[in-house]
């Protein structure tokens, strides 16, 4: 089954469900209220959202259409769980990495290993790299991509592809912007120097006129 490009909120919903499955197993599957709170959480989220209950419900309904989310009855309210591992046919280690990216945005392998520790504890960086490589070369279609190295950065970052190709500026574009900024600063400095010289000339002229007119400064 071919999945459509998911919205930011839809990937956030999936990420929250995966995260809470491991961090608060006693309350999983989640109620709608718990899911809204998880989506709008201020920590461990990038970007921070302010989704409404109706918006989260709409995201759930769309995800259910692709069986990425499963609805179940629990007491007096409906509860929701993810089904991403089965739908995408990927191991739990890979699910943990994708969840962290969905929650926190593009990250380096070191950041992914650190931030996914509560979901899955990777032995070392090479283990993370191995699963990322599998996700990037998945026969059914890549799920992650290694982004171009940003100007001044020592490591590359990885992004998920569940929302389509990420839009990022290339290294060349970033360098070009930096050069333009430096050029503008140099121009401003030149203008400031010229203004100071003009101001000094005006002061000299005023002082000379004052002396010639015999005006006594107050």
C-alpha cells in the first residue's frame, strides 16, 4: 500500500503514540485527551505545536484510513495505538528512530542515539547508522534521508520522508547567504566612516562661522 505524504500533525500523532507506548505503558493505548497533551508538549518537541482536539481527531481519522492508527474501546472513552511497525514492515529499532525524528525534527546519529534511549537503547553509533542505512535503502521506498551538511556543521543530520522530501537549503546556498551578509556589513561600516568624516567637516564649518560672526557660544 502506498502511503500519502503525511502532515506535520499526523507525524506528531504517530511519534507521540510510539513514544508513550514505551514511556507510559500503563496508560497506553492513549485517549484523545492524552494524545492532544502529548502533541502539544513543550519539551522534547520541535516544533512546539498548539493543536486543538478537533485537529488531532482529524489526524487520527486520516491515519486510521491507512491502518497506521488503531482505535479500541477502553472504558467510557476510545483509545488509540499505532500500527506503524506492521504497516511499514520495519523493526522496532527503526520505529524508535523514526519516532524521535518525527518528534524532534532532523538530527545527527549521536542525537538520535541519545534521544531514543527510552524507546530503544542502541549499543553504539554504528548500530544507529546501520538501521538508518536500512531505512534509507528500503526496497519498498526510503523512509529517511541524510541531509546535506550545513555550513559550519561537523556532522550531517537525518530526516524522515513520511511527509515527502524535506525542504532544506544546500551548503552552497547557505554560504552564499553568509557572503551577502558579510558584504552588507562591510558596506555599512564604510558608510559609517563616511558619515563621521562629513560630520567632522560640518562641525569645522560651524565653528569657523561662529568665530567669523563673533558669536559667543552659550
